[in-house]
């Protein structure tokens, strides 16, 4: 962080920051719908608590993005930039978010994160079955449901931990998840994800029912932290926790945990479905991708040994 930024933060009192935030809320309240307004207020509160201020500079915003690049999803950071921009424009201030520095920083973060996601190992069906085998206790019930639902729904970490009880609907053939705005649904139209009862002994729908029966909830977050004493908390599980659970279970079955992440569940569904001969449009129906472009890498790798040229001659 630059010295000028540090000096600014040291000279601005907490009372002034609260008053500054109040000004933002006043302008935003007049201009936006309540749901959008709430998101902007939350974003600005996070920026200010870190040490940001309005008016801001391209350097400060870029520093903020860089600090949180490994902590927040690119989509979340993009939304924060939009909120910071709105805080400026609502007061007729020149927005630093339009600068080349901020745009380049955000592009770089997206590219790096995308590369990391493409490099992680997918949790394939056989891996998944081994991972959930033998899980016991409160945490075991949660991890079993989380891994199976995360795989079957091809969910991103943020989507998985963001699931609310009101988002799920058990139907005759299994489970329907009503997913709101996501990375591939920026208009917030939402979509339905169907997870049918499994034919085998390991079933995502039944695993989720077992978990919900255990925690006895009728509202709030579906996946929650569990203390070492087995106490279930009321808050939602963090996205980092999803990655930790995947890594822990990968290590438990003898895999290299460093090659797996929360994205491995989503990548695993795509890869496993492609290996099973599922069409790309049916896979996209589950993942929410708008085109085959983002699926091609997984599908290409999944089919390396299908109709392989060497197999035909040796």
C-alpha cells in the first residue's frame, strides 16, 4: 500500500468513515432498487473497512483488488468495482474505476484465476465414490452431502456455499435447485438445476436429505461450519472451506491434495459426463455455460483415450 494511502487512513477517523458511508447510502438509496442497493452497500462497506475511500484513485483500487485476488472470486471483485464506480458517479465524481490500471488489474486477476481452474485435477466419479466412503459423524454427513451435491450440480464454490434452504425443492424424481444470479447469469434470471436420485448406492439427493434431517433447519444456509466438538453453526460455510474439504478427502484416498481445489467438483462432473458420452448441450444445461468454448478443454481431455489411434493398431 502506498505511503499516501497509509497517511490518509491514519488521518481519517472511524467517525468520519461512518459518516462517509452514510453519504454513500443516501445517494444509493435514492437511485437503486432495494436488493441492488443492499449489494452496493455491502461492497462499499468492505472497501472502506479495508482502508479505501471515496474519492479514490486507480492505485488504491488496484491495490484493493490485488490484496483480495486470492480471497474473493473474480465475479465478486468485478461487482465491487461496479459499486465503487457507482459511489463516484452518484456524487458527480470522476470514477477511477475506468482507468487502464484498474481494468488491467482486473483482467490479470481473471486470467490467473481461470488458468488455475483449468490446471486443477477433476474429481472423477470413481474418485468421488472413494472420497465419500466411510465418512461418519456430523462433519462426515455434511462433507458427504457437500461433495456429492457439488459434483452432481457442477456448482462453483460460491454457488455451493450460497445455497439456502429456500433454494432447494425435493420432487418425485430427485432434487431441483433454484439457483439465482451466477457468473454465467449476470442478468440474475436464475435457472433450475435437476439432480435425480442415483441408481447406485451413493446418492446426492439422499445424502442431502440425511444432512438436512440431522441439522433440522427450515431456513438459512444449507452448508454450515461444524466445530471440532460437532456443534453446527448458523452461518454459511466459506468458499475456502469447500477447497479444504476437497483437498482433505483427496489426501485421504491417496491423491495429491495440491492438485485439487473446490473447482475440482465442477470440473469432475464435466469430465465424467464427457467420458460417459453425454452431449455437450446436456452438460451445459447442468453447468450453466452459454457455449461449448469453456467446456472444450475438459471434454478434449476426457476423450483422449476414446477411439484412440494407438488402440486401433496395437
